[in-house]
C-alpha cells in the first residue's frame, strides 16, 4: 500500500510565503507531524490537520521576513516599457489579441445593461414586492384568453371584505393621446384614469402639490401631470399647481416623469369616474386592478377566496352562468417578464426567453474572445522560452519572472477593457435605436455590467498568463535554452481544445442566425387571410365617419374604406355567446370585432360560404360573419342562418363564413371570431383605407380630408404592414443581434486561428524544411499543414450541429405556426466556418510550403 503523502500544494504555498532559511525546518516539522497524525488518526484527518497547521503560517511576521523582491517604481516602469516594446515588435499579434478581447467585453457590457434594464422593470417602486395586479384567465370554449383586465366589481368587494389588502385601485389607460390645452400651448398626451389609492400603491416622486388628495373622487376635474408635460404646457414645471386648462380641469400635482422601465406609462392621471348602472358587474372585465398587501403571506388565501367569490357571482347571473375561469395575483415585478402573455397590456411586454438568449449569446462571444486571448497569449509566451531562459541565467528569480509575465497579460487585458468601454459608449446610441431602449452611460446602467466585465478582464488576464508565468518560470534555464517546453505546444491538447470550443460556439451562433432569419421570412410571407399591404390605418374614429368615407372615395388613389372598433392585428374583444342546438355546457366566449359593411372587401378576406354584409344598413343590423374556426365551434354542419345570442340585444344571425385570418400574433393559433355589423359611427376606433399609387400624395390627401371633418382631432396613422411587423419586433431585434454576434464570433475565432496557426507553423518550419530536403513536395506540405487545423473546425461542426438543432427546435416551438426545421442551416454554418478557416490557414500554410529549406536551416 502506498504511504500517505503531505499534499503537494501545501509545500508549494509554504515555499512562497516562508523565508528560505525557515522553509526547510518548517517543512520537516510538518512532515514529521503529518506522519505521526497518520498513525494516530488516519490519512484523512491527518491531511485536515496539516492544512490547518500550514494556514497558521500565513502571518504578517513570517511573510514580511521572506526574501521575495518587492515592487519598485523603476521596475514597474521597466515592465511597462518592455510590454509596449513587445507590442510594437509583434503588432499583428497584439492587434488580434487585444481587439478580440475588447469586442467580447464590449458585447457583454451592452448585453448586460440590456438584460439588467429588463430585469429591473417596476422594481424601483417602494414595496414593489407587496404590489400585485389581478389578472384573469377565461375559458372561451376551446381557447383560453389571458387578460390583464379583471371584473369591474372587484374593487368594491376587496374594500369591503379583505382587510389583508392595504390598498386597491382601479386604472384604465385612455386608448389614444388626449388633447390638453393651456393658455400657452396645446399638447397631446397619454392619460390614465385611476382611483385615489393609485399614488398610495405606486410611489411616484411628487414635485409639487399633494398626491394624497390629488385624485379625490369628489373632484373629478383634478389632474396630475408629469414634469415634462408641465414644461410643455406652461413652459416650466414649478408653480403650476392650481392652473386651469381650457377644458376646466385644474392641475392638482406635478410628479417626476414615469421611468422607462415601468410597465404602466402615462403623462397625466385623472380621477376614475363612477361606473354607470350595469357596468360595475362581475361579468364586465373592463379595468386593471392593483393591490398592495400588508403581508404577502396572505396572497394565496385571498386569491382562493376571491376566485370562489367571482365564480359564485358570475354563476348567479344568467348571462354568465357556467363561466369557467380564474383570477391570479400577478406580482408587479414579474409583469414584464411573465411567461404568460396577457391581452390589454398597458405597455409592451418583455420576453424573458429572449433575455436569456441574449445573455447566452453574450457569454458565448466573451468565451470565444477569452479563449482567443488565452490561446494567443499562451503560444506567445512559449515563443519567449529562450528569453526567459536567458533571464534566469543572468540571475532573475521566479517571483520576478511570474510578476512580469502575469503583469504583461493583465496590462493587455486592461487595455482591452479600456477599448471595450470606448466601443460600448460609441455603440450605445445605435444599440438604443435597435432595442428601443433609453439606456445611458451612467453608473446605474453600467455599474453591475462594468463589475462583471472587469471580473472577466482580470480572469482573462490571469488565465492567459498562467502558462508562461508559472510553467516556464519553473523550468530549468538549460531546458528553456534548448527549447524543450515549446516542442509540443503547437499540437498540445489545450490549444486544440480551445480552438474547437471557439468554433463550436461560433457555429451555433451562425446556425441560430439562419434559423431566426428563416422564421422571419416565413412570418413575412405567410398568408394571413387578408392583404395588409397598401392599407393606411387611422388610429381614431370619426363622429362624421359616413361623410368622411364618402369624401375619401372621391379620390382616385383611394380604392376602399372601412372601419372597425379594434386594430385587426390585435383583436382582444371577447364575449359570451349561446346558440340553439349547442351540445356543450358552460359559458362559451369568442372574440368579436364590430365593422362597417365594406370591411371584408377592403381587407380582401375571402368569403367561404353565404354572403357578405349588405350595403343597406337596415338589412344587416343583426347579422354576423363567422370565421371557419367559429363555424367548427358551432358544430352544426352549415351555420348559415344560425341565431347566436350574446352579440347584440336579441341576438344576431350568421349570414356568411369567411376564411380564417390571423388577428393576433402567429405565436398563437387562429381562434374563433365573429364579425358583427355596427352602424354607430362614434364606436369605430380604427379606419382602414386601401390605396394605390403615390403613397405620400395619398397620405397628404387623407390628412387634408380628415382635418375637414375632424379639425380638433390629430391625424394619427400607420401602415397595416407596420402594425403587423410591430408584433414581431422582438424577433427582428433577435435576428439583428444574432447577425452581429455571428459576425463577431466568426471574426474573433478566425483571428485566433490565424494567430495559433501562425505560431504552430512557425514551430514546424525546421521539420518542414528537413522534409523538403528529403523530397517532400510543396503541395503535400501545404495539405498536411492545412488539414490539421481544418480537422479541428470539422470536429467543432459535429459538436455544434446537434446542440444548435435542439435549441432551434425549442425556440420555434414558441410559435403556433413556424417554418420547417431542416439540417440546411447547420450544414451551411459548418461549411461557412470550414471555408473561412481554410482561408485563414491557407495563407500561412502556403507561405511555409514555398519557403526554401536553406533559409530555415542556415542557422543549424
């Protein structure tokens, strides 16, 4: 049996910290004590006791007596001078090494501030962990609707029966920007109606006025405005409380601007008007509800109780009997990143999955850059073996060598970090434009990312300096002078493994880029069931819609006009329905949209069965069009003539069936929807105009006519294809970032391969020259020197392919409709990497293959 030995790292540590004259005595005592402990306690306990004894020697009195040379100013300047002299001598190597790490660090900086900004949504509110939003899940008979609205009657019930809740408030955002007019200017601003408790829940900083009384229900003319809105209206934000707007409302308070990372955004707040009779019922899901708990441990109990109360009240109403659904207390801090997408969100929702993807991509890029930095620094250190041997010969001690070599790596990493900060600062504005953020180069945004990047910089510097600093400094000078340590570094497993790892990450990113691009092309080319091109959408209805429509149609560039109560790309309206012959039980809720008679024609929706709405309003006041999914839901064969209850007073009759069309993101399947005819002009919130010809001229014409009939309302419009594209803004950002990351990854990896191959081939110059002397051809040498590196990239392709395929399949699974996943993106990514790697190595290999042997062997 092998005799237990004192751990070697203990001896190494003591050799470093103890004076030379004490080391042998201390080592002997430790070994003697260790052997005695082995006999008495056994090897395991003896080792633990030896570690404790060794750590006891880490004392200032002992360390101060050791003979390690200390830093001095002249020596420090010498290190810097020697480092920059080496950079100048090997400019190409230095550029590759430092620029690669700088790009990696800059990427991590930008991505970290993006992810942290997403994570910090709503966390700035005081007691944010106690604030919850009440959201609803409604079973719509085959489809589940998640909505951020909850029953209107909820607020009163909470106030009366739930003392566990400290505050509750209702809130509703105005659908459009509202005109506010002072004596100095008129401004359109986004508004919010809320109860008095709103400012007890959301801790906005009050600049002027009293938020405790600002939304007093007895004074609905009071209005709270933000700092920026006050400046726009009055030219200043101080001394404006008490001023009256032209519509009679008066300024009750001024607050700081709503932060950009708040899920609920507004420029002014007014009091919540009392519900009209019939509105404050449990079956009307029409407002947001926020609550603040006294103790969050009561959340599950209150949620169950409110759920039971809601179901009992809905079942007591014949219109909502059989309702299936649930309430949920959604933590304020999880709204932006919730896994469930809720309709009627007051602001754009974040995507936790994409934040994770971006973080992983940034880590990949940093890993590629750090591997590149470490690999090149390592092989560069090996090239300095003879230099280190000479230094040791003339008296340099190990501490001096380690300090210099490790210090040089840290200096290079520090330079890379400085360049990374500059790149991040310059790239911040275009990055904000890409991600639609308002990130700033300040401590709040950059503090944590900077610390993380600084840690990565230190780690990179240490890792890249470990081999030359510790391994070479421990080798005898005679061996270094003979070049022994460098004999096998070019083909070493470490160098090969790092190259494979670099290209594995790069190929995965390139594969992901191709998959994301393919899915976006699929989305852009998918048949939505209607034609979104050449449609201008006005974001507001008109009280004189009939006259407006007639005037628009007199112009040759305008082909058709229609109106609807919702944006066709985001239809969230839903209601309970019933029909004769229904075999299912429980309430059935379906989406619905109210339109004018020309909706189907203007949007180019195909009629499958029956007829379209009649232009004669009196004929179709109680008629419906159903999509194919709704027709399948009815389950009666031919739905034409079916009487549906719940849509209008007295019900409505299905007169036609239209082809299924997408009225939400294609992340979701097409759901049943009923299209109803509406003649109330004021209830149209969207006007769609199909045009042809000169787009700018058509827009000018539409705006001119709009102002004739709606002089007091702003002309706000968008293109329907832009509305559709906005649903996939996150995917577009993902594609752009993937392209950027793919380019960075491949460039950094190829730069690293260029540096490593250059060193490897340089180390084999003599070998190739001897082989040429013995008859080897230039082509055979070119092949052997090239295939070595291409094999590494091929191995990386084999590893990256299955991994990239798995993650791509997971991402595509988030879409209800997606492109078919084939092997082509992964094959193309591998081939691109191999071709680029060949181009990178070929130059070096060709140079070595054609070099004359006598030029290399002359010195032998």
